[in-house]
């Protein structure tokens, strides 16, 4: 199958048509057991359930999204979100440049905050952030440190493809010159016997280990297949990496005048067959024949990866972990992977359908909410977005400036320390969680230092960055505490509101009682609102998103 | 064992005496550990002094065959053919003159890191040749034939990085060798602070069976804001009450423990650091040097914190030099050299240069062959050990044959290691005071290798 055919077959129109059909029939994402996979007609039964869904599907619930979801129901809300035009980063960055304004990496971060907090296409933005933690590039790397526009364009690539087909996404990612710089396949050359060089193995290895099939053969439910001796089965060998390294040769910046005469830009890389290895290549048991062009080899190799049985369970499980729960049941992974394999119209790798299947699944909605190890630790940066979205964050100067979020949260958009992201999907903190054979990836960036830094940032947001407070800097993001202050005259009403928006109505009786005792002796309504908010967003019950 | 409950209950109960930044072993286990630690002290001739190991992880896979390079004509010629454009010219190498070890070749240090040459020549640093992950000694023929098992997922960053931190090249235990080492000497420390301290975030190396590492920033521990005045005190009290009441999921309890412990230990550490004499030694601005500066500051307050044994972890990133290696790698080595030199100077300033040993680790060496702009993931690599107790100016283990297709080449210049990671770590553990009777349980595959102690700390 050539790239051109892939594009035609997996057009976004196909995905939209499927989703539209779903909305009409209130189906639940296709495949699997209907009794387990859907919420029926799909209107959240109460505000708390709506908040729970929006915590998974957006950067946090606010009044408008709660009302919209409760009005539309899950299916129509998802369809409406998917129909919204993408809010992109690069145009605003380039507008700054064209206006002669300073354009630094911190401005890309500010644009990320603006979209996370205010963009209408929340589902798309949230999915793009999840994808950015799988298909990782980072400006913490020399190659991309100064490439503000390039990083914005790469993030936009993920935004644009958030509901598209995986085969298109992996090709766009592979041909992104920013990915090419980050994993060094940009201008990777065929073997040169005179200089005694051979192709760079970097992208070949990581595209398999991280972006497609993973290290071990998987069952359809994401569990590892075992050999006769009970051992996991490696998905590929070093010789497959060498074969694939030869595939990824001959790609340079678009519109280069010559292999050595190029101008860096942001368009997909283009092939130079003189620098592409045309010998046969053995990749995952398939021989790519001699004499193929760079584009032909790339198309076949990406087809091999995209059609590999591992892709659906490997990436479905990670998307579930990013959005819903750290330890999904194998059955949940299997249901989502089944949609990955076939969205109901015969299309494989329909990411929009996969996302929908993740969110409307019974396990995401109601299935295991009561189980003690259900749910996930909120990513530290998403604790901040949840707080700000819930209670109306404002940027008085419109900049949404938050320069180096990674200093506080140990994470920020496209700022991982390596291609292995901020945390690994199989990370388990020492102690009870590891002993139980469970994982909790986000704990990899939660240590004594980052926990206090994050909690202090919550304090700063609530006490020192307040709208209308003259001491709060007007060039930062400020919280509008007025509505909550009004509400704070009634301690129970205040607690109920925080419970609904931040804890999805699941506040324990113990926490409620401790909060009540604390708040009733505070007579200033603003301080009461601030203390209540601070104590809730620093509580273990907020940290764990159920 | 439900560690977290006991840890939190202790914190809530206000008992700090036995915290050790960790959950507690059973009383019987504790007694056993104390006995073995005391036995070890006795065998040292009563030297109940301080010891610290500082592990410097060179993240991404250091191209260590360009850090220490053959400089004799024949040795350099073989090296040059294998490395092609990546070769460091013979005339630029900084000569070192090992007093023993190595082989007939002469050696030089990369010109970007004169401090490494100086430390080696001063007898403060040793080289451990061709170290890597192994399940058993392995010849090239055995590697090719598959007759000796090899570690899983060779050449993968995440996997090999993990295996370097484990007691053997098999990912079948939760603890790292540094943390387990700390477990075995835990009873020598009296304070609440964990003996395992990372200045580079979470790391498997420092996990013990009982020890839980403490994580600190390059500027020290971070105080909780908003705790001043009556309102702040009230808020802090309630916050800690909420943490203490954490229930439901293990994730919630884990966070509560971590948060509460961070508050508790910050007061302790900040108090000690504020009272300490500032370090006179100047450190470079690079991130590795700043992490090592924090290690030096923590070592300077070892006495008020009640620490007799400590293991530290720091990290220098950027070694994954697939491209622009000729520009990037010298910068990394320059930072490494200047950071290590400053740290060693600080140890001299504190009077603990023989009590503190520093070692490098890296998930793999790199291919000798070039991809045109850099090198790819390899296997064995050379490592450095530094400190006053190190048998310096010597080479331990065997420096590899650098010929492509030679006896150490696993293909494309991926060098098959001749010394296992645990031979190096066990040598350090011996020095650190792990009782000899514990060595084979600490390092379960150590007996596979003929030399369980490489002698660089003898």
C-alpha cells in the first residue's frame, strides 16, 4: 500500500462519518460487548459524573463545559468537539515574529497555557498533549532549543492529527524535520564505504520501541505474549533496527537545492534517492526489495509497523493511561484495541474512534470507580490546568505567560529530558504500588522536591496571583476568586462546589469534616475560599484522579 | 510488607528517631543488620568513620572509547581505522602514564578534559576498562553462537540504564544496588534522613528493600510556602492532618507519605545547611557541577544529620551523540572534567577526600563505527573511579581490543564487555562496608565472575 493510497483510505471524512453514525445510534465505539462498553443514551447522571468525564477528556471542567456536556451527552459532546477547528500554536508565534516581537521558547509555553486554559477544542488539545508524551520531541535538546517555530509546528502536527489515522500520524511524525533533528534521521545517509560510515540507528530504534510496536509481543489485551519457557518475546532484534536504519536514509529539508545545500524549514522532509540506500533490507521478517526509492521504502516500512498486531494494544494502553487510569483491565485495553483494529467501517488506526472508545468505555465511566487502585495520579501540570480552568483563570495582558513550567512541575509541553518522556508507562514507585504489581507512571516525576514545588505553585496561584489584587503581577495568569468568595459565606456550599468541580463529588467524609473544622473558624470569606481551595488541591484525594 | 503505613504512622506519631526516610525493617531484621554492620566495623579495625559513594550517571551512553584513547602509534592506528571521522587525532591526546594495569598500549585522555588527566596523574583517579551488563563472562564466539545467555534488550537506553542500576543484569528485583548497599549499613546512621540521596530525581539505583531515597534539588530542600503567622500555622496543621488521614488508594497514600516526609525533612536539612560553614571551593555553572556542589554541601552537614554512610546520585545528560558528536562530546567531557575536579577539591576542603569515592556509570558505550555524524548504541565502555581511597593512576579490568572484527567486537564496533557492572559495584560495596557475608546475596550473579573485587579500592 503506498502512502497515497493510505491517505485516501484513511481520510478524516471516513472517521467523521463513523462518529456521526455513532451519535445517531448512541453506539459506544464499536466492537466488544455493548453491555460493558457504553453508558447507554450517554447523558451524565449528575454534575460530578460530568466533571469526571471532563477531567479525562479536557484540561479540566469549567462551568461552560459542564453545562455543554450535561446538555449534549457524551456522544454529541465528543462529536461537537471533534467538529471544532483546531486551535494552532504556530500562526500566533509567527505573527509575533512578523510584528517584530521577541519570540522565545517561553512564548510557545505561554501559547500552550492559553490553549489548555481557553481553547474551545479541549478534546483535541488534550489528546494532542497525550500524543506529545508518546511521540516525544523536546526543546531541552540542543538541536531544538532555539527552534521555537519548529516546536510549535510539531505540536500543531499532533493537534491536527489528533483524530486522524495513525498511519498518517506516524508518517507525518517520521517526516517532521523537527523529529528528524531530534532523533537525527534528518540527512541520514546510505552507507559510505570510502568514509566507512553506515546509517544512523537512532530513529529506527525509537520508532519501534516507543512510537509503534514496543519491545515485546503483546496479546490483543495488551498483556505480554510468553514463549514456551514463560519468557516475553522480543518484538524485534538488532538486525531489524539495522534494516530500518537503512530505510530512513535520504531525507533532507524540503526544497533543498542539494544534499548539502538546504535551508531549514518546517515542511515535511523530502527524499534524495542518491543518498538513500537501495540495497534490499530485512525488516520484521519482510524483505524490502532492492532498487526502491526512499519514499517507497518508507511507505512499506511504516505499513509494516502500522499493521503490526502490537500497535493497537501498545498505544491504546498508553492513551488510556494518559487520560483515564494507570492500570486498565486487560478487557478494557482489548475493547479499545479492537476499535483500533477496526473502527466499525473497516478502517484501522482511527485515532478519533479510539479516543472515543477510551472515554465512553464502561471502565472509564462507571466500571471500576470503586476499586481502590482505579484511576491515576494527575500529572503535576494538569493539576494546575484543572485549578485554573475550574475557577476562571485570567491573563490581564493576554499573554498567558508561564515561562518555565518544568522548573515547577518537572514537565512542560515538549520539554521532556529525553525521548522516553517525563515518565515511563511501566514506572511504579517503591513500596505498596510496586509490591502489588501495579504502575503509577506520574510518580516518576513526583519526588520530595517536585511535590513541594508543585504545592507551592498551588499556593502562589491561590494566594499571590489573584485577579483584582494589586500585589499580583498583571503579566501572569491570575485566578478569579470573586465567585468562590461569595459562595464562601456558606461553608457547606463552598465545600460542595469544590467537591463537584475538583473531586468529582467523591470527597471523603473525613476530608469534608477536616475542611469543615478548619473553615468554620476562618471569618474572612476570601481567606476561607483560598484556604478551602488550597487544602483541596493539595490533598491526596485531588491528586488521584478517579 | 506494608511499608507506607508504618512510615506515616511514625511521622504522625512524632517519632523521628528511627525514620531513616523510609519504612522500617522488622525489629529482627534490624538487629541482624546492626550485628553485621558492627562485625564489619570490627573487621575494619574500629574505623567507624564516615564513607560516601557518589554515583555520576552519564545519561545517554558515553562514548568512553573517545574519553580514554590509545596513543601509541600501533594502538592509535587500529583505533583510527575503527572510528573513522570520529577519531581523536593522536597528537591531541593528553598523555597519561598508568603505573599498572592496561596492556602494552599507551593511553591518552580526550583533550577537552585536562582535569581528568590531572586527577589520574595525581593518583586520585583510576580507570575501569570495558565494563558492561553481563549475565556471565562471554567470549565473542559465545555471543555469536548464543551459547551464553546475554542481558535482555541490549543497546536499548531505558533497559540498559535500568540494568546498570540493578544488582545483576536481570530485571527481577525492585531495588537497586546502591539502595540495597545502603540497607545493609542503615543502622550506622542515626538521623531521620535516608542514607540514599538523589540530586537528579527518582532513580532505581538508590531504591533499597527498606531504604527509600530522599530527593533534593541543586539549591537544597524546598520549604513549603505560606506557613507563616497564625493563619499559615493553622493551614499547615490542617494540610498535614489531611495527609495523615489519606485513605483509599495506594497512590493517595504514597503521595501523602512523600509530601509529609518532604515537609518534615526540609526543616531538618535546611536547618543543618543554614548552620554550615559555606563551601570555599568554586564550582562551575554547569548542571552536573551544581548537583555535585549540593552533594558536597550535604556531606558538609553529615554530622548534624547523623550520617555515617551515604550514597548519592547525580546525572549528566546529553551523551546520546548520534549526531554532531565531534561538537557535543568534547563539551560534555569538559563539563564532566571540571565538575569532578571541583567536587574532589571540595572533598579535600572538607577533609574527607579519602572518605568519599566517586564513580561514573553509563548505560552503554557506543559503536566504534560512525554513522557519518556520530555513533550509535553500543555495550561495554570504560568508567572512572575517583577519590583518596582509590588506587589511582591505574587501569583495572581489561581495556578492549578496538579493532573492527576483533575479539571484542560484537558487530559494527559494539564492544562485548569483559568486566560486569556488578564486579565494579561490588568492589565499591566492599569498600563501603557491606559485610562480606552479604555480598553474594546483594549481587546474586557475582559468583559467575572470577574476580568479585577488582582491587581498585584495595
